[in-house]
């Protein structure tokens, strides 16, 4: 199984287009920009699935050699998209993929309800006739091209702002467990994680690689950097300072943090927070990084 990490930033990327904070200014100056969270995964190196479709999807696909089209003029190795939620930074890229042939999109029923009404991407794409929608169910595995085995794991009822009035369901946000058709390593991808529950711990059984929510390092990070009263948990994200303790309970697990907000000090390798991640044996994922399990 191969995983190409296409993007590692939270919504807006780093630097954000309208932000002159210290982190965004440094990213512009040092050329350390990050695109918005997205992943590509394949069990056979031929059939590839995107996990989320960020607003940066065109540039991300062009930067990934595995996703180069051909040999036919309109052949593409991209077979579909799996959504971890219905947030705009994870779904806007679906519109950019409208010209692809036979694109399969996977997500939970609440996500699809939002994408039919609040942000009507299903209706926007319908005239192009190339998108099929497949509902996932919590804990129910399914198999994709190349034998890729996938299981959606419900994480939280956090709804996108545009769907705030819709009913609460536990699978508004999900993680995905990916496994090769042959017994061996597995990956759990959870870019948005509100709590490290016993169910999430159980989902890590047999998993060798974890790509997990690194939006914030500190619980009060937004107060420190932007004067906001909302905590990381209020925004649906478990801060790294707390998840590192849970990671320590899984020796041998390779943990990489992704979905990094522009406020997060781990973006700078010279900070104490970055050193704390590395000292704990974890990593900060990078745009373009390739994992081979």
C-alpha cells in the first residue's frame, strides 16, 4: 500500500491569503507553504483514491507523479474520493474534479445531506454525469479497486458552519482505516479528531501508521495568537499536547500529525513544540511525503 500526502494544512492553508501573522509571514519568507489537507492512497500503485478534495486539489494532483494521467488522453489513475467530513476545505475540490470519468465519492449520510442542500455539490455535479455517491456506515468495511480495504469510523457530530442547523449525528466526521488486501500494515487517517476515545483506541488495533489531527498544539492556541475565546476542543480538534499522551500508549505506532493550522508552532522546526513532538517519537507530516506500508 502506498500513501502520498498531498496536503497537510488546515482550512486556508499556510500562509493564508489574508493573514500576516508571524507564521504566515515566515512561510512566505522561507518558502514553507503548505496546501490544505488531502491524501492519496492505493493498494496496487495503479488505482488511487483521494481522501478529501481540497481547494488546492489541481496543484496537488499535478505535484504527485503517481496521479499523472495516461496512457490514454483522458485516462486518470484517480478512481474516487473519500470524505472525512463535509467542510468546505475538504469538499470544494470536488467541483474541480467534475470532468473526470466515473468518479466515485464516499461519505456518510449526514455529509451527503449537507452536500445536497447546504452546499449543493451533488446538484452542481449532476449535469456532468460522471459522479457516483456511495454512503458509508460506521464500522462496516468495504473494498475498493486494487483490493484496498476501507472502514469508516465515526468520530464526532461536528457540523460544517453552513450546516449548523442540521440534525446531529455521530458520523458528521469520520476517520478511515486503510488496509492492504494481503495481511500486513494498515493506516488510520483522522485529520479531524475531537476526542481520543476508547473506540478510537480500539480502531488502532493492527494499525502501523496513524495520520492524525494536528490542527493545534495548545488548547488555548487561538487565544494566544488571535485573541479568540474558542479552545481547540471547542473547534472540534484535540490538541497535540494532549494526543501525544495517548500516542505513547501505542508503542511501535508511527504517528504523523497533519491538518496543521497556521497558528501551530510545530510549523517551525525551531520551536519547543516541534521538539516535543519529535522527542515523543512522533512526526509532523509534510506536503508530498510518500509512505509505503
